[in-house]
């Protein structure tokens, strides 16, 4: 089962890689972050140095990895990919750091999950371009200081607030990625369809864009499911019929909410009387990690005005009851 899942992930990753924009001009939307980045990249180019370290924050699928790749392209360096959870020991990070080359971009996904010793090593590497490599064990161990070439760290986090201030301060700037508007997602979809060699009907694009949770990754994924539907059950054309067919099969609702989103909403309304309820309790109720609920489901539910975050916990709004087709509680709680 595990092998099969890994296989499916591999296919998804490959499909995703094929649709990634490679230049800043091809990156749709996110005007603020794009302008910030283009300034930093142009300045670095003019000075002939590696760009400053960049932190990117925002929910999954909004383009953080893609931007890291674009930065590496523009800096004419190689991209090295790793993630906070993948670095178990400071030694793992030391090994990566001791092999970076001038102008390389080191992308650290989920950087807020780095272990403390690795985090401290990273401070030094980012600030002084230095790393202490420990050789040997126990009392005989010695730290050999190693000077690193100028390179760029691109950190990605689903919540910049989770990052300790000293680490956050080492970045030249933080780009906050926002959910995409339906019009921007339409652009993403048309571009992707072009790359897939399958023209997408304008009304199909409009419908898909409005059901993609403001997220390019989801838009691209749904597009491939529409392609599947068109091929197997439809006429082959990526039209409105194929779009509705695929959305129905994959249980995407009118707002674009998926299974997890609806599970969270349902638990909130039906099991906890609309809240307030704490994140951990809510996560246990839907069988997910608190971090998944907080970073994957919640941001969009909050943006759509279905859930509110209060100091006492998460609360369902009247719109949440309406969306689920449930009667609003009449105790005046809303
Ligand atoms: P993240 O790292 O934030 O989870 P990714 O960078 O992996 O997100 O993006 C997910 C997918 O969405 C990629 O396949 C990429 O092609 C697409 N994508 C993301 N942002 C954009 C954008 N601004 N324009 C076009 N495609 C995008």
C-alpha cells in the first residue's frame, strides 16, 4: 500500500513539475511578492552577488517551491531541496551546507519544523557563511570551522508566525503568498491546458477556477481530473460537462471545499455546537494532525468567512451552517 501511495505521489510530482513556471514573468498573480523578488534579484545581479535570503509564507500549493526554483534560475545557481522534518540532526544540515556552491539556492520547506540544533547552525551559515563541522565523538570531538560560499536560503513555511524571531530576522524579507483570485486561477488553468496540449473551454476554466480553493496546485490537479473524465466518459474536449463530471466524482462542492474542509466544518457545527472549540480537539475529531487542520484547511475556511478564529477557539459562522444545509442554532450564539 505504501509503495503504491509513493508511486501515486511520484506521478503527481512529475505532473506538477511539468506545469511549473520557470521565470518570474510566467508566474501568475502575487504582484506584491513578485515585485519584491524582482527587486532583490535585479539588485543581486547588478552587484554580481548571490541574492539575499528569502522567506516565503503561505498555505500549501500557492507557489513557494516554484518561486524557489525561479530564484535559482535567475541567480544562475543550482537548486538544492530539503525540508525541516528531513533534517533530523545538525549533522544532516552540516553535510548539505558543506556541499553548497557559490550562488546555489538551498530551499528548506517547512522550515518552522527544523530541530533546534540545526536551526542554530543555520543562523551562523546564513549570517556569516560559516559552519562548524564536528569531527569525532565524545570528549575527542573537535569542531572544524568551514567557510561557505555565498549562497541563498529560501525558506518556506505555512505560517511565518511559527518561526522563532532570530531565524526570521536572518531573512532579507518575507514574501506572504495570498490565495489567488478566480481570474488569476483562470490564467493558471489556461496556461496549464496549453502545456498539456488540450484547449480548455472558457466556461470550463471559469468554473474550475471558482472551485479550486484559491490554490494553483488544486486548479492544476482538478484540470487533470477533468482531462481524465473527458477522455474516459466524455467527448475528449475539456468542456463544462467534463468539468462538472470530474468535480462530482471528486466530491468538490460549490465553494471548492474538499473532504477535509467539510469534515472540519461538520465537526465544528454538529459535534461542538458551532464552537468555540480548541484546535487540538477539533483535529482529533476529524482524525488529523492539528497542524494539518490549521495550515491546510483553516486558512481557506477563514477566508471564505465560514470559520472565525477567536481567543477562545474556532467558531462556525452562520455561513457555515448555510453551506452545509444545516439549521442555524437559535440560541443567539451566532
Ligand atoms: P508550494 O510550494 O507553495 O506548496 P508549489 O510551488 O509546489 O506550491 O506550486 C504548486 C503547483 O502550482 C505547481 O505545479 C505550480 O506549477 C503551480 N503554481 C503555483 N503558483 C503558480 C503561479 N503563480 N502561476 C502558475 N502556476 C503556479
